[in-house]
C-alpha cells in the first residue's frame, strides 16, 4: 500500500532590509506609500491572498520592526508569523531568515521557501503559484524575464570614460526578479558551504546555490514585466501609476441556481434605475428573487443630487424589508463642451450628479451595509485614466469614482463592507444615444451585458477593485488576465467607455 506523503509547508520570506537612500528618502523605501499604502503592505497583501503560501516571515531594516508590526496588525494579516530584524548585508539577512525557518522543524522535515523583495509590490499570483509548483521537481527556482535591452560590457579607461568590450547574445540573457524559491535544506546547505569562503559576497540567493552547489540545477520560471523593483525615484512614480490603472477581470458567472440562491430575500437599491444599465440590473436582480428598489428621476422622482431624497429612499427600503444588502449607483450626466464656454448651471449639475451624489449615497448607505456586510457598487468610464478635450467635467468626476472606491474599500474593510467600481467599455444606453446619436450596430456593449457583470461583482467577495467590462479582452480569456495585464490592455486599446 502506498503511503501518502504530505506536501511541505511553503513560507514566504519578505526581505525588507533595504533603505531609501537611492530614492532620496529618510525612511526605508518599503515604507514609502504607493496608491495609499506602504509598499510592503501591498507586497504582504499579495502573499496573504496566495493559496499556495502557508505563512510569511518579514526581515525588516533595523529599528523599523515596530512599523511593520503596526501595518500587520491594522491590515489583519494572519499569515505573518514572525517579524525580525535583517542584517547589515543581504547575505546576513538571508542567514537570519534560514535560522528562523529552522526553528521548530522536526528532524528530516523540509520546507518550501520563497524569498521575495519587499519592494516588488506588483507580484502576480501566477508567479507565486508557478514557483511553488516548480519546487515539486526542483530544489532551486529563479524568476526571470527576457531582456528587451541590448546588454553591453564595458571597461573604464582613465579619464576617457567607458568603452564597450563585449556585447553578449541578447537571446540568452534574462533579467532576474524575485521570488527566488528553494527547498530550505538546499539554501541552508549552500550558505553553510559559502561560510567557508572568506571572500563570500552575494546580492541574491540563486547565485549562492550556483557557486557553492554547482550540481544543483536552478529552474527558471517566467516572470512579469510589471514585477518591478522600486529602487529609483522614477520607479515610485511608475508603480503608483500601475496601481492607479490596475483593473480586475470580471468574476465568472455563478449560474442560474446560484443567482437565485444568493439573491432571494436580499434587498437591492439601485439609483439611476429608470433606464439603461440601472434598469437592467434592477430587472435582473428582481428576476432572481431580490427585493429591488429602482429609483430614478423619471420614474420615482428621486433626484440623486438631493441628499434628503437619497436618505428617504434608503430609509423606505430598510423600513419595508428590514435590510439593505446592495446599493448601486448608475446615475450620471454626460455634458460635452469646452470648459471655458460652459455655464455655471451645467458645471454645478455635473458635479452634483456625477460626484456629490455618489458621495452622499455612500455616506447614507454605510449604516445599512455595515449591518448586512453588503456592497456599494459605483461606475466609472475608461476616460478616468486620461481626460480628453471637451470631456473635462465627465472625465474628472469619473476619475473621482475610482479614488472614492479605493478609499472607501479601505475605510470600510473593518466593517465588512465591500466597495467596487465598474468600468464599462462604450455602452449602448439612452445617455450615450442622447450625446452621440445612433452608432454602428455591434460597436457598443449592451447594457444587459454590463448589468450581468455588475450582478456577478455584487455577489463576489471582491472589494476595492475597478472591474473592466469589455467586448473583447486582447490579453487573455475572460477572468484569466491579471489586473496589471488588464491595465496594459486598456492603455493599448483605450476607448471612451460612456455608461
């Protein structure tokens, strides 16, 4: 009879011993805030969500361990088991990690270990999973991408500067990233051998295995271009923009029976429910057994720009059903024109309907959604990433919806409230037809398709995400592209998605 062999535990070691000298900071760069959070918090979030990671150890720059303890406590990271000071060099930091990993291990027991730079916050789940899978066959694994640049080898000749001495074949060159993954026994043995070398010095761990355990093959997993390391001042800017642009593929549809099971007896309040996407969401949710309040200026006389009317609508829904599970706001106005030629009334209307109304809806919804651990769903436009001439009011208010979503998802996380934002491609709605007239058939998304995706998002566990709804995803099959692949695809194929 074959004996079942349990898989070894997998620990991620976050190497955060660096300082902020190269980015001109007085604090370690991993504590620098990008997209509203410390760089290391983004990194820890990625590993916290990774199904293939069992626990996490952080090696932090001396003197800053309390800062990480506060971040971990506030974010509620359950996988972070140890936070210890790193050494004065990368080698010493890794040695401290190896020592900590060995504590409590039974004789003969091994671990999978992933060493990752804290300042690579854009790591994908795919890379993590590929590293763990590779450790089933190999003792050492690196992550790398092909070099898009020609690499040159130079030599300095006095005051004349540098001169090329060699140009290696680019087809064989790779740019190394992290994680670097090992069996604990392998990386431990490599460092034990290296300790006998008085000139031992290394800037990464695979090079230690390569030099001191030459018989151990190091497998290479394909990395990602956006798994960048925040090292130079420009990296801070680029990483911040990537987080800003990062979107999420729509969750997979849950199926007819699941829709009914999840929505029966739930209360859904839809502002902007008179027509278009809002009306379709209301009808769809109602068909699956939800109690729906579809509110709009032309049907129920509800003006979203009036806080009292928003409060009254929510109070009525709560009084009649005893709960509010989902609040959706699709209300909006599209006014096109040069800002200098726009009158005050038009500016005030755009700001009240497109910005202040969602803010008021969010504020009024909070007490109800905190009871049900529900969700607020907002809408943006793909023009949020870059404003266009004559769309200044629309684009800027839609950009505000993304920031509002991200801010509230953090602010309300402790209350169990989810907040997301739908970013539809150009969609066939009465508002769009009024602005642009009839457009070629098949060139627009249907409002029903956007409504279906909206329902999928409401029933998902997502929070803080911008969800793209596109007719065709050029990057990958639906649901398979990462947020940053989605962002890159959107930048390359940007069209103004008017809801």
